[in-house]
C-alpha cells in the first residue's frame, strides 16, 4: 500500500515538473518586445558595452568648469545612475557646485552646473526618433514659457550639436541639445552676463563628446575665460546722503528742555555720533556730520511723607532714519511704530506721529523719522502722567523745527 502511494505521487509530480521546466525554458528563450522608453537603446542597436554607454560626467567635465571659472572652487557632486530597468546603468546626470563671489557681500555663493541625458540609443528619424522627440520637447517648453514666473525666453541656438535651443530665465540658463541619437540638457544657475555664454560653451563641448556609436574621448579643450565676471551691485541706497541728516541736538536744544523741565536740574547734553554703512562686497562707512542722538538728564528732590525722594527723567532725541524716498520713510516709520508698540496717534506733529506706553513719541516729517522719549518712574502714577505731559510738550517744540 505504501509503495503504491509513492509511485502514484511520483507519477503526479513528474509531469508538473516537466511543465514548470518547459515554462522556464520558454521564458529564458523569449525575446522581449522593443522598449518604448527612448532612454534605452532598442534590441536592434549595437550591444551595450562600457565603450558606447553614455556618461554625463564625461559630457560635462570638471575641467570645462575650471576653464570657464578660473581660480574658483568647484566641487563635483557626482553622477546619478540611470534606473536599473533601463538596462546596463550609466551616469544619466552629473552636477557640480561652483563657488562665486557675491556682488552684495564678502560671502561666496554656490551656483549649480549640471547635465542630464534625456534620451539616447534610438533611431534619429521616424515618429519615435530623436528628431521628433526633440521637436516635441521644444513644443512643450514653448507652451510652458509664457506662464513662467521667471520670465523664461526660448530661442533657437545655432552651432551646438545637430540642433539646439536655449531657455533663459531670471534664475537659470539651460541649453537643450540633440546630437545624433542623444538628447541632453545643460543648465547653469544665473550669475552674471557670463552665464549664458558659459552655458552655451558647456553644451557645445558636451555635444562634441558624443557620436552615433558612443562617447568620443578626444576633443579639443574648451576655450578658457580670462576672468570671472562679478555682477554689479544693483541695489539702491535706502538712506539719504549724510549731508541731509539733521542735528539731533539742534532739534532738541537745551533751551527746549529748560522750557519743559524748568523745575529740575538739567545736565549738559550727551551727544552721540553715527555712521552710514554702505553694504557691498567691500563695505564702506561714512561719518554723519551731526549728532544722531542727544540725551539729557533732569533731576529734582521731592519731599514725600517727610522723606527726600530723588525724581529723575531721562530725555532723549534720536534721529531714527533719514530715508532716500518718501515711500521708504513711510515704511521706516511704520516699522518703528510697530516695534515700539506706538498704537496711539498724536495730532499736530509732522506728517504723522504716535506715542507708546513708555512715553516715546515717533514723528515722521517728509523723509525724516524721529524718536523722542521721556523716561522716568513707571510705577508711580503721578510721575508717569507727568512724563507723558512733558514728552508731548517737548514734541510740539521739536515739530516747529522740522523742515
């Protein structure tokens, strides 16, 4: 009984193994249909070997960037391999970081240079050929360009590969190229007027390194630049010229303080000078000709419940800003008012004015923003209200002197 069962099982299993083996054999010998993915060569192409596989990091070599950006640090970020399902892997894209001087500071800024292989290894003509694919890519980009917020412009480029066009925006220059069966794009972050010529040179050099049969090793070196252009600092100054800044101690003179604090001893004013800093790659400072702040101390001795109490008020006039334009002056005033929590408007002082809970009044008149403060005891209601009264009286005197 046992022997018979084993024989029966053997009879049942053997045909099953035969079927599985037959299916496996069929799977191994079956030829795959030609891939629709244009980035991989079709079955009719030459066998893929290390000699004819593309390499993005050879299309865009570090030596090219060193020639175009002499003396600048260049960091290779390496290549990105193609997906495994596309057959033997190759460097599909390659990226470099170029450190360039900032036009607005002493720091350096990093700019990206890269190349990406879009398609290679197929036929050039026909509906699915590289010529038709390249035309389709350009058509798509031309539809996208008008809606781009970066002011993208698309123009035909002659002399690079078999055909090419450039995409130039506020942030980047990109050259899309077809050379035989390959389509690729070279891009460079915007930096200076050299950006587009450099991108064109990189794309042209990359195109010379590819032929229908694969990579071409021997190419003349890229034409080197003599220097790296540093963009001009196009920022406009936000401050008025130094000669236009007023004298804080003339706006709040000792006589003005004595009119309001005649019952107190007033120390001579302490004057504080200032500078304008013009920021660029090399910062430049300029001394202001007059004090931008003037501070007084007023004191008196009161008799409170038989005890002597020293009352002190600090009085300060500060030129907060002298703006280059009325629009900037309004912005400066709004910022000062917000930072100081000046929520209560004060009428009759300049173009606009407001007072803070700490008895600081901000005044704007034309391009000028002033800060006038009377400090004192904020825990004694009578002294606090007295400081409020006095700062308002001083502000009226100051307002009569404003241009």
